């Protein structure tokens, strides 16, 4: 005789899958603990991260100076070489400092909700902080690390792709170098502001990240059109097409992965929007 539960499912089925459920629950618990510890380390060691960034940028500038492919005849030539890397290095630091000071107080919820998918119930800020879903554990910590690491990866790609140039380089090369520098400075700044907003639980973080993705795509398209007007060698065109295509697809893939999470995740809604799903509130 096969015993059945009230819903008609054989009782043996529950026992069959219970080890898998226990393993899944254990894995989720460990994942939340490890990612939560990672986000807490980042939050309490931002000064060390900043120091490491400054040291890395100093090493990058030194490496570029030692491998110069253009002459440096005076101070202006030297400044043309060094200034772009100073701007690249300062952009995320300024983004962090400005974001930290701009969102230092108690965060206020926006008057208009853009995220309306799902059924949600508003809760108070104190209730949100008491929720087990509040904070930066789980996938939210992964997003934090991704924002921070993305700044570094963009800068590494920039450093490896483009040599340090000044006015003695061909016009097309110098123009390309300055345009790429301006784009990197802008995006490093914006992504670091997003990072600070996420770290501080600012309610506007999800829409700020969406706006940053849109700006990133717009700049990629602008660069592509601008490069098309320059008299570039064929090998430079091929390299730029590869870089711009990979960068554009990278933004689209990031948005496709994270946008549903930012809209529907219980943790995101509790932490940033101070609301819980209606189903969870009934449980």
C-alpha cells in the first residue's frame, strides 16, 4: 500500500528528494554566508581598495612611460602622456567620494515607482532592516563585486589595447586615444557611483544602474560613429570593431542577466525599495 499526502503525491517521493533539498538548502546557506562576508569585507575595507587602486595606477603610468613610442620634448608633451592616466585613475575615486557624500543620510523612497512587476506590500525602513532578505548577501554581493571588478577590467583592457600617446603621434591615433580615455573616465565614474549607491542601500540604485547601462551603450555607439569618420588604418579598424562589439555585447548581457533580478528579487526589493512580496507577507 502506497501512502499519499493530502495533495495526492506519494509520501515516498518526499523522502526521495529530501536529501537533494537538504543539500540545496545547505548550499544556499553557505553561499549567503560567504557572499555576505565578502560584501562586509568590501564595505569595511574601501580605503584599502582605494590604496590598491592608486598603487596599480601608479605602476601603470610608470610602465607606460618606460615603454613610450612617441618623443617627449618638453613638459607639455609629458603632460599629454600622463594626464589621461591621471584622469582614468581619479574617476572612480571621485565617483566613490561624491557618491558617499551625496547619499550619506537616511535614504528616501522615490515618489514614483518604475518597477511595477509583481505584487508587493510597502514596509517601513526599520522593518526592512529586520528582514532576513535585507543586505548584500547572495547574488547582490556578486553584483557588488561585478561593479567593482568591472572598473578594473575596463581599465586593464584600455591599458593593454592603447599605447600612451601625445601630439607627436598621428592625428588619428591621438584622437582615438583621447576619445577612448574620455569614454573610460565617464564610465568608471558612473559605475563607481552605482557601486556606492548599492553599498549604501540607496533606493535609486536600480534605476541609476539602468541609466548607466544606457549611457554606456550610447557612448559605444557614439564612439563607433566617431571612429568611422577618422582616417584609420585597416588593422586599427579591425581591432576597434572587435573591442566595441565585445563591449556593447557585454553591456547587453549584463543588463539581460541583472535587470530581471533587480526588478523581481525579494532581497533587492526589501533592501532598496522597502517592500516585500504579498505572498511572503502572508506566510
